[in-house]
């Protein structure tokens, strides 16, 4: 039986879809059979991030409405034979699927896949409820800035209310040089505020933009820092104990001068 | 601006790093978010307060108010609890409900 993980955040633009694409691709590259479900109906994007936008024939609403069989709607990845995408519908709205239909769908997929990764839409309305309905674990993506952390806190509360306890936190788009000069919250600040387990930290990295441009997840790019962070996250999901990447290099010049003079 | 920041930093004049400001603001806003999202929490607290205080004094439960008030950089739990009567000799007679033997 497969494991069902929802990737959510509350706030938009923090990197849910990027995380879904990279985590799923990473899990598949380790030999697991993985399916991604895009539940962002009306604003689908996982297909373009994965570079699979030209292969879509049917979507999730076609499946739940019975217009096609589930197998027909699953798109096989271009690179990995054991990775599939169930795309969101682009023309319908988020009420086109119900939580019960999601549960039914996931139940079928669990029989065949090792991991079912659900990409959740932003917000806390129907789309969010659909996305978490069938999940067994949750990954909350946030950025080290006030609005994203605040929304993450709200989402963690809602997940707990839905019996999805102990969500795992991914801090995305961390900028080590800003952390170093005290202008960005660090891992421990965010962990302290949200009081949840950190699954991983992904540095801000231009290679993410490049890989999204190309439709190729950074996790497969061995030279990408963010890709390395995602590879570590994938290993942790499978139960491996991998230490957090060292993003904060030695103190900068100014910090050292200030320390020398005892200035805080 | 960047130069000014730089000089300030060298001289240690920056009042507070923007990270600590962010953290402090988040801490305060989350106290309110969590309390208002789960009114259940304040209600449960209210019931427990009544239970504890009633052991020591008689209070007007209907007029009891419990709220979170925020000042500039702190949040306080403010409880307004009208007292009707103090219980007498609490320490000496812990079991006041027990009928006394004649």
C-alpha cells in the first residue's frame, strides 16, 4: 500500500508545485513508483513545471466525472518510467471535485503506487479541503518571511484539526547571505515559531528558475544547490537520517568586526 | 542608503536587525491568530478558571470576561472576574460541602 503525502502552504508562491515536482521526481529516481496529483483546479501548473503540458488528454475532473478511466488520465514522465502525473482541470472550478471523490481516487492509486504526492492549491477553501481529504502525511512549505510563516501556522492548525498531525516543514527560498546579516529569519527562528519538525531547507537558487524554464526538476541536476537540498529531503521522507545542509558559512567580515568590539 | 546602513552597522547603531523585528511581530500576531481561530481555547480556559476560582470565592460567572489585549509589543491575558463573596476559612475547612457531625 502506498503512502499519501499532501504538499501545502496556505500562501501562494512559496514553492508548493516546485516542491511537489522535485520530491516526486526524487522519490521516483530512487526506484519508487510515484504518482503526482495536481489538485489546483483552474490554475494548474505542475504539468508545465514537469514539462508534460503537451501530453495532457484527460484530467482529474474527467476521471471523477467518469469521462475516462483513471489509467487513461495518468501521464507518464518523459524521464522516469515509474513517475506519473494526474493533471488538474484547467477549465473547471475547485468545486468540480469533492473530498469523497478524492478519497476514492487515492484509494485506487494506493494499490499500485508507493507514493501518492498531492499538490495543494493556495488558500484554505474547497481546493485545500479536497487536497488534504485523502492525505496521511503533510508537508508544509514556507519561506522565511512573516506572511508565509503566518499562513503556515494557520495551515498547521487546520491540518491538526483534520487529524493530520506532525506535519513536516520545508523552508524554501532561504537566502544565506541575508540570514548572515540578520535580515532574514534562520531555520531555528522559523522552527521556534511554528514548533514543527523541519524536513528540509532549500536555498534560493537561480537553477530553480532555469529548471522550471526547461520543465526539468532541479532534483535531477547534480550541480544545483536547491537540487541537493531536495535530494536530502527525499532521503528524509524515506526514513534516512541526513543532516541539514550547511547554508550559513562562516561569519562575514562585518559580523566579525562587530563581535570584536562586542557589538550585538 | 546602503552606505548609511553599512556605516550604522560598523558603528553598531542599527537598532535591531530586521529579522528580530520579523520574529517579534510574528510571535505577537500568532498569539492572536491562534486564539481567534480557536475560540474553543479561550472558552476552555474560562471554564477552568471558574472551576479554580470558585474554590476560593463566589464569582459572578455570567459577567466573567476573558480577553487577550495587546499593547505595542506584548500580549496580556486580561480577566475581569466579579467577586460576589469570599469563602470563609478556606484553609481550615477544605471540605465545606461535607455535612458537619453534630
